[in-house]
């Protein structure tokens, strides 16, 4: 009988597998010790080799199953991968904390393991561009892996013995579509400078944005964003600066800077105003996902876009002291072309031929940190 039963959930990190290798792809596993009989306070180290976490091994040993979608029948059909060679990384492992004393939800306490599938690997050769695939748990198969207890420093516990770990609770599936290549955005360079106002004038940030590409691109600076988002075992990654609805700092509307500027007290080194996300836009009915033209901004080669952003309402919240201002990184939907050409088409949205959500986003981010001294609710 096994010593432990663990719960495992898994998902594809992206809904696209890029055969060119530009966008790294992985299967993301989340594991948690949940058994009421598991009362040992020590962390448990689990070897990924020759287990379900070792995806080629798991596929070739009937622990996982690869399915290909058949458009004619509308069904997923199993792909024969019995000839797949499983070469395990013996050093790869995952440490799972003890459930003793844990109070947070099990969904928020998953130990994450990613198995990367290289674009030119043997497994990738089974994946045909233009096809859809699903990797699923092989129902009824017991899952076994080598484990041992470790101390808080990750060293093997003196009283630990290697044992087998059994799991019977698996959830999720990894679904994705294969493409030959992806359209990737050019890098965007961003800088910030502060312009301190006089007694009756506003304090502004001068934000300069330049595309490093050789053609014009249009970016979405407001509203619901649609682009490739990385996933964890169950949900989109929370710390990815991506698809939230907050206005980007280069949006021409005056409300833009408040949710995208982070303020840190330079004495205490604590964040006093957080660049909080509004979260990914929630449930909605049927709608046209193409961005409206009034939410777009065009970046042209060798032509810096300059925005003067009024931050007086942000600074007036701060007591006297010395502070640092930083820009929160944000992803943006984008496409090749400019808004003038789109408007000439007669629609108030991006034309159908220019729209896709199967794109990695350009990142609007800046390394500059602006230091200011506040006195009497004004920058000095």
C-alpha cells in the first residue's frame, strides 16, 4: 500500500504549440498532498523521472494519452506513440510541502512542475501544424514515483527512506493547437522623465515609447485584451503582466496613470501605492473581440511616441517624504499597420484580416525609477 495519495491537476501553458520554437511550450502540473493520513511535517521530494511528470515516459507507458482532433468526425482520436523513446532527466524533481498546519485553499497551494516540450524533440515530431491535440490522464492507471522526505534546506532527512508514491486523483487536460510559426512583436523601448510643475501647474511624467521594428504597429491601450496568456495548472498565471482591462500609461485618456504606476517609500522600502490590476475581464455574452479604433495607438519606426501624463492626483495622496515611481509592466494586443488605414476601411474596429488573438504581446515596461521629494502634498 502506498504511503501517500496526492492530487494532480495539469494544463498546457499555452493554447498554441509553436513548431518554430519562438514561444516555449510546456505541460504544467500542480501537485498537492491532501490525504488526512498524511501527518508528517517534512517536505516530500518527488522524482520526476519515469513518472507522469515525465511526459514522453508517461505517454509511452500508458500513464498519459495523446489525442488528435479529427475535423471530419468532430472527435479526438488516440495517437499511437508506443515507439516514443523516453529519455528521463534523473536530476529533475519537485518538492511538495507538508499539509500539516496549512490553512489556504488547495487551489492556492499547488506545487508547480513544468515539463518543456522542445520544438525539435521526438515528441514534437508527432504534432502536425494545423492540427489540434489533447493530452489526458489514462483513466484507471496507478501513478508511481520515487520519493523521500527532505528538511527545510532541501537535504535528505536522516530518517527518510525512499518509497513509492501512489496517486489516484487526476484532473485537467492539456489542449493546444499546433502552428508552424508565430507572428512575434518587435521590442518596445520605453523611458520616463518627470516634469515638476510650478505652483499652479501639474506635475507630469514624460513617457517616450519607440518600436524597434522596421514597420508600423498598432497597439491596444484600453479595454479588453486578447492575446496568448501563459497558464498555470488551473488558471492563467496571476503574475503575468497581461490581459487585464486597465488603461496602459500611453493611453491618451487622463485616467491612465493611476493603475499603472507603483510608488515606493525610499526610507522604508515598502510599496505605498500599488499598481493594482483590475483583473482579467469577467464573463460576457457574445461580442466582437476586435478592438475599437478609439482604443488603439500606432507606433511608427524611428518616430518616438511621447505622452505627457498628469500625475498630480497620484502624488497628492502621499505624505511628506522621498519616493520612487516605477511603471508596472503590461502586455498589449497588437497588429501590423496603422489606425489611419484601418479607419479608411469604414469600420470602427480593427479589420477582420488584421485581427488575431494567437499572438504573444509586446510588453510596455520601463526600467527607469523616478525619485521625488514630497512636501505639503507637492513634488519638490
